[in-house]
């Protein structure tokens, strides 16, 4: 497999969930070998089970029931955005059920979003006043240079061709607009010590795994320059953590504990995990 960023030859890094993740010794980028066409993959993968705890996805135990936790994390992103833009038109890319759009609307932004998942968009449409639509970065049509803020929270690692997608998003961003992205950091302590057990290494939904340098190179290739980096500690529900444990580790104990917690109705319990394994960047168009 050839490196997406530097075109060097990649070598096998780890095998998980039936997929091979490769590592580029030259630049450190890691990538999943998807072995199928990306567009058809996303159409069949991001369906109901992905959001509702089907153990074969290692994704969300219940995206809708975890709204409180997810929104709490999004509020941290929004606080950073407010330092740059107090109002304006916001586009949330990969918006799922539109929680970010809903939050941004309440904070006074003119917010919109889109997601490739028919299921997620249908579920979230009512709470977002019809402002979220089904689409991919390449398929959506908005007026050029019409957004002040574009956000991709835990989205870039799901993209099949992120440089091409970021270049498209740049055409939608105003010249003085900002783009805010969050993804996992493969150089973090958690990534290095947990290795294959690091929950961010989840093929096939995660296709790219970046170091901060890789992420910077990707942005530069797409005509962006980073202006601020930060990290957030995340609120997760007990149900989400146990769902990940049972679906990635396949541990019988985690499976039993998950069932017990759901039975007694304690899945919502919030856990604060300051893992320091993510990186969030605020970027602008390169001058
Ligand atoms: Zn490389």
C-alpha cells in the first residue's frame, strides 16, 4: 500500500476487525486498507446498527441516548469557536443526527449540516428544523464562499480522500472563515501505550490515523494553515465505554457487564475521560 501523504511504501502495522492497518515508516501516517470502493462502503456501513449498538460495528451504543454526553463535548468545541466568530453561518460536516447544528442554533449561529447516513439525518431532522441533509462532501451543493465556520468533529478519519474533500470544503468557506477539525493523535501517550487496544484504531470506519505533523501536511496540501491546537477531555456514558469494550476486545466480562448495566438502567452514567489522545485544530485559508 502506498502512503496517501508522501507516496512512500507502507508496511503492516496491525490487523484488527478483519482489516489491515498500514504504517508509513517515512512520515508516520497510518491507514486502513479498505479493500472496497469507498462510496458503496459508506452507503452500507452507516446504517441504523452503527448508531444503535449493533456489536459488529464497535461504534455507538446508542447515539441518541448519549446525546447529553455528546453535546457536552461539543459545547467545548463551540466555546473555542466563539473566540473567533461570535455569529455567522456554520456548516457541520458529518453531522450525524445534527446535535452540533442544534447547539449552534441555540447559541445564535445560522447553522446547517450534512451526513452520508440516511438513518442519522432522518432521525435528527425534526430537532434541527430541517437544516440537516443527506449528502457527502463531494455531492453537497452550497453557495461558494458562504460559510464563516466549517466543523468536522471526528470526521476526517472516516474520509476516503481527505485532501480532495478538504479542498472542496475550502470552496465553501469565506476567505476569512475558519475550519475546525478534531481527530485522534497517534503520538499521544494513550495511542502509544494501548497500541491495538487504543479505541481509535477501529477499522473499517476509521481509515486514517494522523500524527500532528501528518495532520498539518494534509491541511497545507489542501490550502489551509493551522492557527490553534488544543485537546479536549471527553464525557462518555458508561454504556458507550462498555459497548466499545465488548465489541473491540470481545471480552465476555465486558459483554456481561454491558447487559447488567443496561438492565439496571445505569447506562447513562457519565464518565469523564481526560485521555489527551485527540487533537483539535482551528485552521484558516493559507495566505
Ligand atoms: Zn508517508
